[in-house]
C-alpha cells in the first residue's frame, strides 16, 4: 500500500472520528465504545477461531437461511432491518458479532441474546450503526473478512475460498442460533448475484428510495464526514467517481450507478427469493410491508409469518431542511443525467 493511500485512509478515519465526537449523538458514542471494547475481545476472538478450526466438524451443519436486507446507501435499509429484526423471531447479525467477527460458534453458544434483555427498540441508528449489543447493524468487522477494509466498495473478484469461508461463517452461526439470520451490510448491495449463488436458501429484501432523497442524504453525509467534499457512500465497481466538474453531478451519477447495479443483479434472482420494499411505503404502511415480508420468510423457513408489532404504528420518513437552491440543483442534475438511469 503506497504512502499516499495510507495518508488518505488516515485522513478519512480522522474525519470520521471528528464527526462522531462532535455529533452529540448517543448512538455515535456507542460506536466508539464498541470499537474500544473490540481491542479487548480481539485476542479472545482469535483464540476461539483457532480452536474452532481445530476441533469443530461442520460437515453436518445445515444450509443456512439468511435474510439479506440491502439497498443503496442512505436508502433507509438499516431502519427497515431494525424493524424486521425486532418483529420476527430472527437472529440479528449485530454489534456482538462485530466484537467477535472470526469466532462463529463457541462464543455464540455461550452467550446468547436471551441472556441480555435489550430495552424496547427505538429503531435509532447512526449511519448504519445500531446502539444495541444484539441489534442489527452494518457489522463491518464481520464483512471485512471477505470484502476488505474499504467500506465503500467490494473487490472486483472474490476468490472461491473466501466465498466458502463466508458460507461457513453463516452455516456455523445458523447451527447455533437455530433460526434464520438477518443481516444488513451496505456492500452486500453490490454482491447480490454472488450471495444468491452461494446461499441457496438466501432471501433478499431490497429497500428502494427516491433518487432525490438518496442524493440529498448523501450530500449531508459528505458535509458531516468529508467537510462538504469527497464521495461518501457506496460505489459501483464500474463507477469512476469525481470525474465531473459539477460536484452534485458526481454524487447523482454515483447514486444512479449504485441503483443500476442493484437492479441489474435483482434480475438474476428468482422472484420467490426477494422482495422490493419502498422506504416511504414502509414508513407510511408498515403493516402491509411486514405482511409481505412475513410471507417471504415463511416460504423459505418454518418461522411463522405472524409478527410482534403494533398494527396502528406508522413511522416518519426522514425529511430534509428546505434549501430551495440545493433541491433545485439536485433536481436539475438528475434531469441532466436521466439517460444513465437503468432501473
């Protein structure tokens, strides 16, 4: 890794740390706490991983049922996954897994969610990071094992042994949990076809959101984490970002190409294995959306399609401050780049 790249990574991490410290957000501070705890758990995690490789035979482990909640960055996928994970009897891949990313059996056999009673879920999160120890989140530490440390993209080619190790992880976890696993990681939106191929009983809940809202939220994230510049968020493998003079055009094209990538991969998945959920519809009519999600899960597993949820509940979708000029600039950019849209 060259010196300029190392400097860029250090600069990015310092910027993220600064944003978290200045956020005055409880969830953001919990992110730092979990990272600090991970320094303590890391040697334990490695030790357990070695023991598992030596003594645990996974030959008889079943094909795992994994529910992948995906969507473009800033699509609301984290929120949707939190609601699903709290309503249905599923195993949430979350912060506890991030503390022990390599151990996939022993620690989860000893410590289970039912031991620690989590407070009522408020569905809050900080850019994909959830507050609860057993609550669903991006779990970057888990997915870094297979995708690498770049949280904006995935490798062009993922080796077979890496794919098998990923499958092994979820197979082991599924054996312990004895219930379908739900996971949400932004980068999975770029590897849907591969995940569909590897996980025969995999299910996909694709969270869709209006392009304008995604762009506005991405611009906000850039302001928070990159001092108003940079290209925060997912990048499709075919995307060369930052090549246009107009900064908003760059962000719009970035978001279009990610949505295109998702649509392209959806076309490779059987209709019985996925469901597209509109974020605004989910907020306004959660019961109808959860009914459809429950039916999808029931088809693949023995989990009941019924769920624990206040049927009178509705949620408020994120609204952005009225900046007339910014809204008009984004709308104009979307119009200019409309020919790139393939979804």
